[in-house]
């Protein structure tokens, strides 16, 4: 027993442990007792599993004893609960051989992750007998045979990724029986046959990736046809590089969450349904290299989220309708190799972020609109092989070489060999001079009447000419001024950036564990309860509310997970109501709650954004001796905290536990307040403990020791302490001469040794920032006034900090003549 406890201790000490262990071990001291010896049946299954593998790297050498170590964490890649194997995770291990059918004996198995190996043979049919299976990750192997229809029997399956293998046969329609399935990736195989219509009636399905197969037949037309009460979550639909034919079904428009559609490189024909314009979240649409005909739908101007549109290599014709200027997020527009005609719409010039525009190999005519010159970020531009005419706007001809314009017989001015006749722009006013020679033909004999007519004509011609010259001058002046703007403007250096978009999904709910529940709020990643519970976790810290972990999900994304202490939270219903309210709060200086998980045994996990620079406390007090934190960085943190607090107070939320351990810093050292609203999830008793603990840390306003009730004024007091902490570099937890930090600062200020209080490293800059430090110090002391009524509101603190801040810039740059400006390294 002692051994086992010690082992657990070692794992903790290494700061590496699986959340899983934490979430599933019964609480309190008896952890080591509970079924850590693997069951006989699971042991035999693992033995059989090992026997059929070829272990090129020796990773399975740890599976050497009689099963004793299997569930103690000694066997590589095995995780257990109560002596039953719940996860096999051996990706990137060069494992060969095949996956034993005996795997079906691991009745508690939730996750099978063997991706990026060299496994051959079939996907075991027996996976279908695993009632707890949630995640199957077998991608990037050499598996053959077909997708076993039995997998549809797994009621809790959420992720099935068999992509990049050599699977053949058809997609079993029974997969739709796994009603929790949310990510299905069968791409990069040799699957054939039709796409089963059952996949279209699948409310939980969020990602469907079937690209690079041999699928044929039409795209099913029954999307969203199930129970209308369901909201269909499909976000990514990837069917490219198959042999799909037929038309694009208008029912796709019922999938209101769609963000990305890839149907390129198929044999799709017919027209683009107008209804696609209803997909207002659509960011990427790729229909290239099909046989689509008809016109560019005018409804596309409603696709306000669109970032990338690729229609290359189809048979689209007619003019492009106007209204494209509404696609303000568009950065890639590719209409190459179609039959578009008419003018290039000038409205494209209003899509300021566009960086790739390919209109080549169409039948566009007329001039290139001058508005395109204003697209500062345009780095890739092609209008070759059209019927364009007239001069190329000078800015475009400077930026792009002649291959962008070639193949337009009447286009001029884009290369030395295509000069526009006479001085560049159309100085030859085409019609009037052409008429004059005609008149000169019968010029030998004229009467006075003729003379008058001729004089009037000449006058008219002169006037016309004058008008033309005037016009030309105007045009030149305008394009010249545009040209100047253009050449000074920066071009997009990194062409990849704008097209990047992260799928997000709001309010999705997945049942995790039997009885477990994961509730998502909007955020950058979607993950399942399974992803979360099987994530690698690292302890970051413990607080009165619970333990915080950094968890790394299967895709490498990082989140922070807080496991709340048992018996400190309110009942489930109340908890969920409050958590939902906290999950709605979004502010750049508040740490966003992305999800919560309620486990079957009452465990409660909160999922937040992960902040790479850790807490302000460790940033300030646990840094290396050579790490200097300059004043602008500290001021930025102070302002960030104050902005976050103002927002909370405006929402009538009192934080109640503002400490430097609760201020987290992102990569850019911006402050994010954590733990706000948590008091609402907690019982009154738990909150009293929190207040008591904070008291020992030195952030509590004096009145809290009696009232025990946090208010906006006690928050402002804590804010004042935080600003003092930033100014002095001292931790409020360490008393100085038996005084707390505010008392200590006040005592020194009273003795007019004010500069003594500041952090030494700030003193270097005192000649330039002395006043700023003093003003900030005064403000902080105002906040920690012992009388609550005398303290300012958070809003007033913010105003004053912002008034202090602008001086910082002038103060910093206006270094007195010759004085050395201290280097401002932030890290
Ligand atoms: C089993 O393998 C582990 C790790 O490779 C090793 O420490 C241990 O001594 C081995 N046990 C036996 C019985 O071979
Ligand atoms: C498929 O897997 C192979 C290695 O097994 C890898 O080289 C290749 O990049 C993968 N293809 C895709 C599309 O991921
Ligand atoms: C599907 O699998 C392929 C190949 O492994 C991978 O490249 C792609 O990113 C996956 N798609 C999704 C949406 O998971
Ligand atoms: C599974 O799917 C098949 C085909 O879609 C269906 O006929 C069958 O009834 C389903 N079975 C269950 C248990 O739902
Ligand atoms: C796809 O099917 C075609 C015939 O329909 C066949 O020639 C080709 O080899 C198949 N491709 C793959 C990758 O299976
Ligand atoms: C589901 O739809 C039915 C009618 O189709 C409606 O009466 C019912 O209120 C709906 N339920 C929900 C939860 O929207
Ligand atoms: C598109 O092509 C199909 C034949 O492939 C034809 O029947 C249809 O009329 C065409 N539609 C348009 C709008 O050109
Ligand atoms: C764009 O959407 C609005 C509102 O849904 C609709 O009234 C309008 O007809 C749509 N425009 C086009 C061109 O489809
Ligand atoms: C455009 O992009 C920005 C930044 O990515 C995003 O905040 C905004 O919501 C997008 N607009 C629309 C209409 O999707
Ligand atoms: C474009 O239209 C012409 C007839 O106007 C037709 O001959 C040609 O095949 C079409 N091109 C494409 C790529 O569809
Ligand atoms: C397009 O941009 C021009 C200036 O470049 C402006 O005058 C015009 O109003 C814009 N049109 C729209 C619809 O935004
Ligand atoms: C142009 O590109 C730069 C750098 O990629 C980007 O910061 C800027 O927002 C872009 N401009 C527009 C108008 O989108």
C-alpha cells in the first residue's frame, strides 16, 4: 500500500498526470486501494493485442510482467479505471502487424489511439462490441478491408478517424446508429459507392471528411430532413477529390452552422443553388474543377463571413452581379477558367482585405476597374486570357508582371511591348479627330455658309479638344495620387494569414461518460468529453476552489482545466444556471469559460483558455534574476486588470477574490482576470473559506474581516493592492515590519521617502517616468483607503490610469538631450 501511495506521490511530484486518474479515482485517501490490478480478462486481451503487433521500437517492452503493472502506469500507453483498461494510446510508435480482434474483450475501452503507425490488416469488427467506446483514432496507417458496419453499434462513439489508410468498400449506413458521432473522418482511402443518406440525418455530426476516395453518385439531398427540432451542427463538409456527380443540393442551406464546404475535383454539374447564400457562417467554399454551369448567384453577396471562394475550372457564365463589396472578409477570390463575361465588377475594389484575385481564362471585357488599384494587400493578381481592353491602371502594371495581363488583345501599358498608342493614357481622343479628315475631303470649294459652318465646327472641335485635355489631366492627376498611396502602402507579407479561420461552435452539448455531461460555450476549439478526459494534464496550481491543470488535447490544442473541490459547489441545477451565465461573459481582460463538465460521480470541471505566461504572481515574484519587467508592461497589466474589473462591476458581478494568482497573462502579457463569478457556483461555506484564505494573502479590505461580504469596494481595495504589488515588486503576502503592503507603502510615503517604495529596476527610469510612478502610487493608495466610501469606483480608477498612461509615451521618447535611454527589454 505504501508503495502505491508513494507512486502516486511521485507522479504528482513530476507534475504529470492524467486528468482521468483524478477524475475517476474515488476521492480522499483510499486511492491506492481501489482495483489497480488489471482484471484477468483485460490482461489476456492486452496480451493477445501485443502478440499480433510488430514492435519495431521496443515500446511494448514495458508490457513484460504478469499484468501487475498494466494499470499502475508501467505499461506504456495503457490507462485503467478500477482495473479495467479504458484507453490504449500508442500513436507515433512505428507499430506494425495488425490490431487483434481480442480488443473487443476490453469492455471498458473508451479510447483507441494508434494513429501514425504502420499497422496493416483490417479494422477489427469487434470494436462494435465495445459499449463505452468514444474515440477511435487509427489514421495514418496501412489498414485495409472495409469500414466495419458493426461500429454503428457503439452508442457513445464521438470520433471515428480512419483517414489515410487503404480501406475499400462502401461507407456503412449503419454508422448513423452511433448517434453521438461528431467527427467522422474517412478521407484518403479508396472507399467507393454512394454517400449514405443516413449521414444527412445526424444532428450530432459536426465534421464530415470523406475527401480523396473513390466515392461516386450524387451528394445526398436530404440534409437536415430529420426531426426539425434538431439543430444540425455540421460545420465542416469535405467531399473533394472523389467521383461525385449530380448537382449541389439546395438542402445544404439547412445546415446553418456550416463554415467550410469543399466539393472541388469531382464531376458535379448543374447550377449553384441560390439558397447557398443563406449560409451566413460560411467562410470557405471550394467548388473548383467540376462541371458547374449557370451564373454566379447574386445571393452570394449575403455570405458575409466568406473568406475564400474558389470556383475555378467550371462552366459558369454571364456577368458577375454587383454587391460583392459586402463580402468584407473575403481574401481569396478565384474565378479562373470559366465563361464569365461582362465587366470586372468595380465593387471588387471595395473588398479591402483581398490578397488573391484570379479572373484569368474567362471572357471578361471592358477596362480593368481603377478601383482595383486601391487593394493594398493584393499580392496575387491574374486577369490573363480575357477580352479586356484599354490601359492597365499604372499601379497594377507596376506591381504585377506581364503574365498577369497577357492574352488580352486590346489591353495595353503593362509591358514595354504593349504601349498604349501615344503617351500612355488615351491622349488620342478617339472620335473627334477621326471626323475631321472626313470633312477635309470636300474642302476645295466652300461658300460663306460653309465657312461659317467650318468656323463653328473648328470652334466646336477646339472646345472638344480642350474638354478632352482637361479630362485627361484630371484623370491623370487622380490616378497619380492613387499611385502614390499605393506605392507607399505596405503589401501583405504573409499570404497565409487572412485565410485562416478556426471553427467554433456555440452551446454544443455532448454526453460524455454515462451520466456525464459536457456543455460548451463559444470558443476556438471544439472537443468532446472524451478528448478532455483523455487529455494529457499537468498540474498548474491549487487554490481554495480546486486544482488547475494544463490539458493538451489530441490535436495539440491547450486548455486550462479547473477541477472544483468536492462538496463546495451548489446543487447541479443551480450550478448549471450560474455556469451558463459565466460562460456568456466575454471580455479581452477576463478569462473566458469555454465549457464545463459534470461527471457521473459529481466531479465538476471548468475549461478555460490556457494562458501561456502563467499568473501575475509567478511573473512578478518567480522570475529569473536577469528578467526585467519594464514600466509599460506593468502599466499595461494594471490597465488590463482595471478594464476587466470595470466590465464585471458593470455586469453587477463582484469578484471577491482578486489576487495576483488570479491574474493570468497571455503571450502578449495582457492581463486576464480568472475565477470571476466562481463564488456564484459555490456554497456559502466555501465562499467564507475563500475570503478567509484571501485574508492571509493580503488582498482583503479591512471591513471584510467583520462583514464577510465582498462588494465592489472590497474589489477596488484588492485592485489597489495589485497596483502596489506592480509598483513595488513586493508580494502582499509577506508582511514588512508587521505591516501589510498598503500600510508599509503609506508609512514610507508619509516620511517623504517615496522613491524607496518602487521596485528597484523601475528606479533606472525615474528621470523619465518619475511622475507617472508617483501618480499611479497616489491612485493605488486612494484605492486602499481604509474607509470603503472614500475609495473610487473601478471606472474612475480606469479613467485615471488612462490619463496617466499617454504621458508615458511622450515621457519615454522625449529623453533629454544626450541622456541615455535605458533599454526596454520586456523579458
Ligand atoms: C519490465 O520493464 C520495465 C521497464 O522497461 C523494467 O523496469 C522492469 O524491470 C521489467 N520487469 C521485468 C520483470 O522484466
Ligand atoms: C498519410 O500518411 C503518410 C504516412 O503514413 C504520410 O506521409 C502522409 O503525409 C499522410 N497523408 C495525409 C494526407 O495526411
Ligand atoms: C481528416 O483526415 C485527413 C488525413 O488524415 C487530415 O488531413 C484532415 O485534416 C482531417 N480532417 C478533419 C476535418 O479532421
Ligand atoms: C442500425 O442501422 C441500420 C441501417 O441504417 C438499421 O436498419 C438498424 O435498425 C439500426 N440498428 C439499430 C440498433 O438502431
Ligand atoms: C477508383 O476507381 C477507379 C475506377 O472506377 C479505379 O481505376 C481507381 O484505381 C480507383 N482508385 C482508387 C484509389 O482506388
Ligand atoms: C418540436 O416540434 C414540435 C412540432 O413539430 C413542437 O410542437 C415542439 O414544441 C417542438 N419542441 C421543441 C423543444 O422545440
Ligand atoms: C447546365 O448544363 C445542363 C447539362 O449538363 C443543362 O441541362 C442545363 O440547361 C445547363 N444550365 C444552364 C443554366 O446553363
Ligand atoms: C440576402 O438576405 C436577405 C435577408 O435574408 C434577403 O432579403 C435578400 O433577398 C438576400 N439577397 C440576395 C441577393 O439573395
Ligand atoms: C470578419 O472577420 C473578423 C475577424 O476575423 C470577425 O471578427 C468578423 O466576425 C468577421 N465578419 C463576419 C461577418 O463574419
Ligand atoms: C464557354 O462558352 C462557349 C460558348 O460561348 C463554349 O464553346 C465553351 O465550351 C464554354 N467554355 C467552357 C469552359 O465551358
Ligand atoms: C466603394 O469604394 C468607393 C471608393 O473607393 C466608394 O466611393 C464607394 O462608396 C464604395 N462603395 C460601396 C458600396 O461601399
Ligand atoms: C492587409 O494585410 C495586413 C497584414 O497581413 C493586415 O494586417 C491588414 O489588416 C490587411 N488589410 C486589410 C484592409 O485587410
